[in-house]
């Protein structure tokens, strides 16, 4: 069987037969008609959110989504979570909260070894699923409406609970880069399991990103600045093409030495002052990215701040 025949077989199930080297313009959009939005990671505590709000107000750049409490919502008390949710609701930010810590902090340490990490970051047994869902329900009760998910099995369970009404219908689930998805069939699978938005791997080519967009309709969250532990690349000048090819997409800004490993930024012992400095830098980068996009393709639209379809906390 030839590769052309395999390509036709993939096309027969609705997937592109090869990467899309012609870089077709995406016809898909956010509900407001926009092509792209801004996502800031590492908003770990209420005081870091205050710094982000201040910098956003100074620069006037729309910021749409916050990836928050990456160290794990378990490690913030109810008062801190309520304060965070209140500020985010008032400022109309979508918040993707990170339940846990889980996986690497479980008693099983295979995932923490170089070879064991290749097995992924799935939850071990039913007790760990119980723990993480309980943490999510706690945050829902406080008002959060968006959650970061790594494990596809957990995603399926959460979506089933959402269908049954055990989880409110307006709660959304975002799939992390740690899930390792990098193809149109992977994107299609995540969408079918109930994902509302997802991070593919960040080091893909434009034709590969184009093929992924052909495989699913949900927003694609693209790292345009990623930590040294992931390779440390900056892709600001590709953002006009990202927005054209991958719409609807979020530009995800996440610099630093490392994210989740022991030297990472998202740890409970990381100084809030450092995180506040970093979040101001990320807002500045969002402004730079927006300027690059508009300078090179004025037809591409950035959503206004606080658009109605965001998963803003409900207080």
C-alpha cells in the first residue's frame, strides 16, 4: 500500500491525509468573530492577579484567559480562592484553575523518572480520581468555571458528569500541553471527549498546525513563548500566520527556566514578587504580539476584553 493510498484512507474518515503545506486560511472563529485571544499563565495567587490587572490597565491590551494556581488549588485556602475569583469576575477574566497537586506528587514516583515520564501524567487508580474531582467541585462551589486537565480518562469522566448535571453545563475543560497531543486525530479525539480548548505541543511546524486545525473546531492554545525546560523558544513573529491558519486560537505566553519540574516557577515556595514581575512581563509580551499581528495583517481580529463567552468565575 502506498502513502497516497493511506492519505486517501485518512481523508475518508475526515482527517487530512498529510500536513497542509499550502497553509490554508482557517474559516473558524470565536463566537465574536475574532481570530485570536491572549492567555497568561502562572497567575498563582491573588497578589499576582492584582499585578496583572494593574499592568493590563496601564497598557490597555485585552487579556482573556488566566491559567492559574498551577501549583495546585489544594494549596490555596478558601479565602484566597474566593478573593481570586472575586477579582477575576469583576475584571471579566476567564480563569482556568489547576486542581491538585497530583500525578508527580502521588506516592508513585515513576512519572518523576526520566523514562517513566514518557508514560504520561495520568491519574493512578480511583482514589486519585476521587481526590482531583473533589478538588474541582470545591473550586466550582467557590465560583470557578474553567479547569486544566492532563489525563484524557479524567476528561471523559468530567464530561460525563457535566452531561448528567453533576458538574454545571457552563464549566469548561482545557487540555494541557502535558497531554502530548500533536496531530489532527488527537485534536479530534479530545474534542469528542468533551474538551473545550486544548494545547498541542508547541514545537510544531506551520503545516502541522494547519493539519491540526483541520481535525477539530475547538480553540487551539499555541505557546508562542515557552520555558527553557521545553526548549525555550520565542515565536512572536509567526503569530500573524498562527492567527490566520489556526483561528480560533489563544496565544499562550509562558517564559521562564522551567514550569512543572523541581526548579519550575509554579511551586508554592516561589516568591509572589517574582511571579508578579513575570506576569507584568507577560502582559507586555501580549502587547508586543498584538502589535506584530496588526502590523502584518490588519484583517486579523483580537477579541475585546471580557467577551461574553469566556468562562468567567460566577460569584
